[in-house]
């Protein structure tokens, strides 16, 4: 569906440019944007590779295991449907940890694995309570180090690319708490009806 929306937007824009005689400007913008996209991608890839390396070092040093132990009691309370020793808990903790370090791209495959494990656990194609809670948490994304945004700000020569860290922590704390509260509200509301 998203691809269809983007395709329609591009087609409408090109047709509009043709009708108004601005096709030369569209061509110029396409080539400039393509160059900017490549430059930005290379910059983001280097930052992402750096932080993935840091995550690997943290994993080898046992820091991720320590974070897993630290967050496990909270995760077990948030996901009471999942047994304590189930692999889904490990994937959920890893996903949340990756999101905390602003590694959304690295967190995605881990999140997919967590969803697959929860689907196997529920045994149905319908989203379980744990899957909904995980999706709410993943979407709100508690972030301590907004790596991708810092990389973009560095790419465009920001004077102080890291000045957004404090506001990011505040905003994502509020969004995460809100996501948990809303998730619980709708869960308990649905159980009261039944």
C-alpha cells in the first residue's frame, strides 16, 4: 500500500511538472536528490556500522547480558503471557536495548524474531496481548542515544549534533510511558467487556 501511495505521489508530481512546464527543474531535483541520498546513506552506514560494532563489543564484554538481567524483571511484568525462559524474552530485551542506543535499523530484525517467537507461542495468526504490547513499546522507542539523528546532523554540519540527546530522552520516556499506559488501558477495557 505504501509503495502505491509513493508511486501515485511521484506520478502526480511529474504530470504536474509537465503541465506547468517545470520538467527541467524536476530532472535537476531528481539528480541532486539522488546524489544527496548516496552521500547521506554512506554517512549513516558508517555511523550504524560503528554502533553495531560497539554493540558487538558490549555483547562480548557481557554488558548486554547485564542489561538483559537488569531489564528482565520489567519485561517479564510487561509480558506476563510469555514464560520467563522463553527465547522471545531475549529477543524483546535485545530489541529494546538496540532501540535505546538509536539503532532502529539493527533493532528491526531482532523485533521480527521476537514477533515470530510470540506468534509460535500464541499458535494463532491473531495478534496476542504480548505482540500488541511489544508493538506499542517498539513504536514508542525509548532512546538514550539517538544515533541516526546525530549522524544526520553531523552529515549536514550541525554546530552541535548531540544537543538533542536530552530532549530525545525526555520525549521517548514520555512516549514509552504513554504507550504502556494506553496498551494496559485498552487491554483491561477489553477484558472488562468480556
